[in-house]
C-alpha cells in the first residue's frame, strides 16, 4: 500500500492480461498509453483487459493517454545515412528523400530559427548548427558538430526557440477525443509551452460530451519552464518529462528544475510525476544500477506524487521486476520523507483543507495507522498535504476510484467489507495497535482498537 503512486507505460512487453495483472499486484497504479506509438484497436483491447483485471481483483488501475504533441520529425531517409562531422547539409521543408547532403523536416521552422541556433536530431545524438538561411530557396544550411547515423522519422529538438506551430495537430485532436470517448482518467499533454495550449485543449474537451478526464501537463522544454506557474494553475497535475527536457536544456540543469517543479506543485496542491529513464538499465538487466535506485528514492524524498516507468515496462525484458523494484524503492523512501515540511507548503481556506491539515498534524504527533474518509474531497485534500498515513476513501463507483489513482496516499474502497479487508492487510504490516482517524461529515474522530 504505497503512498507514492506508480505509473507504467504499456507496450508489447506487458500487454498480455497475465503480465498486466501481475504488474497491478506488484504496485502499478496508472497504465500509460503512449500515443506516439499506440493505435486505437490495440488500445481498446488493452482497455478491456484493464476493466477485467479491475473487476476480478478488486483493483483500481487508472488509465492515462499520453499525446504525441506538437513534435517535429525528419521525413524519410534513403536507408541509414551517416552524417559526417563538419559536413554541411541543407534542410528544406518540402518533403524529399533524405541523403547526407539534404533532408526535410515535418514542420517549416524557417521563420522561427536564426543563424547560430542549434538543431538536435534523434534524441540529441546529432547536433547541427545553423550557419546560413537561404531566403530564395527557404532552406537552412547547417554544419554537423559530430558524426551520427540518421534514419527515417527521427525526432527533432530546437532548444530556446519559440515555435509558432499550432498546439493541437489533427492526430492529437482525434486522440484527445478517443480519450474522452473511452473515459480515460488522465490526459498527458506533451510539450505544453504556455497556458494558451491548455485553453485550446479545454475548448476541445468542452465542445464534446461530458467528461471527467484530468489534464496532466508535461514540462519538457524551456518555454514550459518559463511559463511553469501558469501551466500548473490550469492543469490538474504535472509530469516532469526529463528525456526531452534534457535535450531542450543543458542536462546538468535538469535536477535543479526537477526540484523546483516538485516544490511548485506541492505549493499548488497538484500531483507531480517524475518520469523518464528512472530504471533505464532494467530494460536489459534484472537489477537497477545504484544511481537509478537513488534517482527514484530522491524523487520520493523531494515530494513526487508518482514515479514512472517508460521503456522498462513497455519494451523491456523485465517489466514485472521493474515495477516491483520501483515499488520497493518508493516504500523505503517513504519512511524518510519530511512530511512535516511538505505539509506546510500548501495553503487553502477551504473547510476540507483545514480538516485535512488538522488530520496531518495529529498523525505527525500521534501514531495514526490509517485515515478513513467518507468523501473524496477529504481524500484529495489529504493528498495535497502528503498524508503520512494511508487514506482510505469511500467511493461510489469504479470511475470515481480510478480518478484518484494519482493522488498521494489515497486508497479507494466501494463497501465496508472491502475497507475491513484492507485495514486487516495494513495491520499485518505492523504489530502496533490500530489507531484510525476518521473524517466524516466535516468532523474528526479518533478510533483506537487493541
């Protein structure tokens, strides 16, 4: 019963019912569908599997659709093409078959970029410097700073550039509507740059049938960092997408930005997910490196609401071990979180937040083994303050339960028997006397059992 939540990306390594069921038993809380690669037919099949798993195991696995976002890619190349260091290449924007001398991009950034700017290809493995702009042909002349083999449809990053491309592509529009239709719990928006991007998405959502999908904004470029406070305000949560962020900005700056983003989310009472390469070596190895273990551990200490697996679960050799390992690291780190400090970061004048803060202060001074609430508003409030005790929350249906699957320390239950079973399981983890704090009908009550 970890308080920190665990998000895993789905893929061929874990899209079978037996494996996915084991991931849930090992600690998986939210299943992430990466729509840079996923398709509708396959996603519908897995959604049905998740529904069956939740019904059969009394579990509440949430779902997250992650959009492709306004990304730029190269067009196709003539096979694998080696770009040599110091060679000059022309970049155009009408589609051509790429060679070592010329290739094209999916977005015309001619007017956005300047001489001296850099273009990163293939996750930053190829660095190109713009040395000339040809106004007659609208082509860029770039110089390669290193040698690298490039293949078709590689990702392109242009750091420190404000791109004028529209935020919602036709693909993203269709994917967002798919998320609404199939009642995903969370919609992770890639490359959010400013609050206006969120307004565009909310306008699209509001134009359709009623939905309950929560928006998780991914911070992965400089513009997103520059507009962080606005993005947090208009989002339901934040994902620190360190992969692209580490390409868009200098990699040594990522840890300090991670710390700042987490603190900003705690101040706002919003969930925050730390993602990308957390247990990267477990794609091929059954054990993580010590550095990876420390990465997950420190993210929890900093106050992350959730940590995430990407390739480790989607395409790795050991998806079940990766989930189990991350859950174990989370649980160990939870013992050393400075709950008193974190609880002071969020301020609110709502009654449920006052009650939640009072409950947190009691649990910091008194050995509370669990907090039981009869309304999800209390559970949400307690998650904002990072409850030191697990929070058992009464819900009316499966949808309400899975909507809480990113909330810190929240554990849903549908009926009293389920609550009893979960409290008994909690008691097995400790020999201490069971002391429960209840929040019901705007009042606090302590229940002690020998």
